[in-house]
């Protein structure tokens, strides 16, 4: 990557950014890393903004460089990178971290609460002294989650699914996905996330009903709590696949988990979403029970046990099946199809946007991003997805047009010059 004067067309002969700092910038942009990564990245962004410079991305080489403009969100005193996406400018490579918009926790929408990446450790329980003063999201929440914004526990689960690659169907996906491989991918990621300083999520994440029934979760947490870092609340998590969820219980293939706490769900009373669900239960010290218990629970509808792809409504499950079929059909025509289910917002000048589905069609060495919109779904930003800037096409589907999905995507792909 390079620092270039504002208005530069490419990075030829310009000031290079050290590789380590470039990597740090990418880590910060995607919401990973620690406070040291954030400090280093912000120092670079502030330096570029102060000196009237852009940051040129190296994803397409020195002569065709996509540009990033350092910007300040004055209302929130937040620095960020704005992608320059005019038609005359090169786009970032689709696998580049800067291909997608950066997200923030400070931006909100008048139409609905923004759905942004959760900050900090993988934790939802905090010491009582901190909860009321610093974390208003931990106050009692309404039953209908969809209309009042998602709780932090839901965002942690979405983060887990996104970072473990469960929200994506790759064009060249070879391995058959099943419930074992889905949980294995999540557990592998859990080794790299921390619940508190020095405590990886993998030490307190349990994925079997027997861990609950045998009280093993509580025994492990009780032992870890003896040396838990100060300023952080001891907590563990139970992640299970459920055939059906209720307000105070989770039905799995191996039995039922009864909860003293209330399980929250993205469906509302007027717009229910059927199972199956992937449920995440947060376990910590319960003052009322004078011991450890389930303090939070979230049930996330997913496609099925073979693919933990989140769904927003029942029609999404038909969309997933149609996309899988289309992927095979297009592959026989030499066209690649990658499918992503966005779980967090993209930031646009019009406010936060979360497309129902984001597709990438590949023909030769050329790629075109496509937003797949679902008519009749509970989606508040119809066609605003165009404001994302990098979108090549928007395709609207409903139950009547879904059978033609492969044909419609092939028509879009044929508009791509093969290189």
C-alpha cells in the first residue's frame, strides 16, 4: 500500500507504507486485532488526513490502484476509511478486505437500529458496577427483538458465524458440509477469540447437550472463575443446534434444555420464523439462584444443520437451496458463483444498508458483485443497496421467479467480458 496525494490516479513512484503497517490497517478495517492494532491504524489514518493524502491499495498492483480516503465522522469523533468508487476508478479485488464498506458502532439509522460488529472481547456479561453505567444494552429488553435492535449476544453469534466462514458458500467449495464440519469451523475460530485477557473462547464454549445435563459447564466455569482477570465477569457459552425454540426451552435432537432466562429470537409475534435454530446461551453467576445459571439466550434461525447460514425469514431457506442449485448449473457453464449472507451493515451516504444476499459472479478473471433482493421480505432498504457503490447488478426474486434464478444469473454473467 502507498500514501499518495489527493487526486492521484495510481501509486507509481509514491510513498510506500511498511508491509506490517499495511497488514495492521487491514486488520483494523475488518474489526479484528487488539487496541495496539487500532492505535497504529488510527495513527496512519490521522497522518494521511492531516497531510491531504489518500491511501492506495495494493490489491491490483501499482498502476491500477483503488483509493481510500481518510475521513472523520465528526458527530461521533470517529476516524474511518472511505472507499472511492467513481466509475473511472479501479475497484478493489473481491477478496480484498477493502472490497466491502467499513462498519461502525456509532452510526445509527432513523429507520431501524444499525446492525454493526460488536466491539471488544467475546463477552456479554459484565461486572454489575459496569453494566448500568457503561452498557445500556444490558438493560431489560423487549420480547420482539426484530423491531428494537439485536442484543449483544446475537451480534456475538453473528460474528462467530461470519468469521468462521459459515455465512459464505464458496464458488469452488468441494468439501461436503455437515453439522460436524460446521461446529468444527466454529470451534477452530473460538481458539483465536478471547472472552477476557488470556482466556480463549474455546475454553468456555460448549457444544453438546451432555455438557449442560452433567453440569460440566458450571464446574469448568467455577474453577476458571478463581483466576479470572479482574474487571471481567466470569462466563461460559453453550452453542447447540435446535429443532425448535420456545421462550424458556430449547428442543434438540438429544433432548430439551429448560431455561430460567427468556430466550430471545429475531422473529416477532406477527412475523414468526420457524426452526431450525442455532442457539447461544450465556452462563454466569446468577445472584437470584446463588450460583451459576443461564443469564442470556439467543435463537438464530439457520438454513439447516448442514449449513449454519443465518436466515431472516422462512423464504430465505428456499433462496439458499436455489442458490446451491444455481451454483452447480453455472459451474457447468464456466461461471463461478460465491454467495454471502451479510449479517452486519455496510455504511453508505444514505445510512446503514444490509443487502439480503450478496453474490459474486466470476467469469475468467473478471468478477461482478450482485445484490439479490427478496420481494415481500421484511427488508427496509429496497434498492438502496445500489448506494453501496461496488454493486454491478441488483436482482429481485420472489416465489414465482426463484425457479429461474440460475438462468437470470447466467444472463448477468454473460454481460461480463471474459478475460
